[in-house]
C-alpha cells in the first residue's frame, strides 16, 4: 500500500503493508529511532509521536492512518544543532534520567503546550499520566515545565491536594499512578 506523509518536515512516499504500525515504519523504514518500542499496548508513552499535532501511540497506530499527515518525532524537534526550547528545558532541569521515556514525554509536553500555553501543574500531570518513567523522574519534568512557563506554584500544596483527591476517589489506576511516581509520596503518607 502506498502512502505519503511528511515526517519532521520532509515528504516521504512509502510502500507499506496495510497492517504496518507507524512505529515500525518510523524505526525500520525511515531509521528514526527516537520513538521506542516498549509495551505495544498504548500504556507507556515511549512510542509517542505527533500526527498533525496530536499525540498518538505509534505502537498501535496504523501507518496508513498517517497517510497525508504531518508526523513529528523527537528527531524533528531540534533545528540542526540548536535544541528545541522544550528539549533544552528538560536538559537544564536534569529531567532526562535514563532517556528511554524522554522522547515520548517531550512530544506529549509539546502537544500540551500547543493546546494550552500556560498549563497548570494538574494539566501537566494529566497529560503525562500516559507516559511511564521507570526512573521516577516526573517531579523534575513537572517543575521544569512550570519554570519554562514562568509559573510559580506551591508544588507541595498541589501534591497534597492531588493525593487527597486520588485517595478519596479510591480509583485503583490513580493509586497505581501514585506508585508510578505521578505524585511525590515523601511529604504525606497515604
């Protein structure tokens, strides 16, 4: 099946099988390795790319769905040797940790900032909850995004409020988010 898509500003005409996943086309056909294969079930965020500005999980997104679309991968964020301001913000904050989830987090943050130029901390946490960081680097990412947006927020106060809301609701997925590091657990025991 023939498809055409613009990837990181360059047009590509590709012949792919109808069942080809966007992640495989990006990694294998275009040699763009920034999006990572991890869960293959749309839950970890390591494969996140932007299709026409929307964050998608490339591990479950058919390549044919991107026909005629613009795709942005982490490799397309920088302008030559100059890092994108969001990349620079992550580096400056030490928010890259091991780097496995970083490309997905960067693109998720880019999608958020496209929708909301001044997100609240809760907005950031909501957007990033589909991105699993094995190094529990969420705090630096959230703090960095806030400094990038020049927001002054009492992080501890917000964490306690979010934690209370999660515990009050008793939602198992949200409790798992606490374990995964979405909320810092040092300040107040559950």
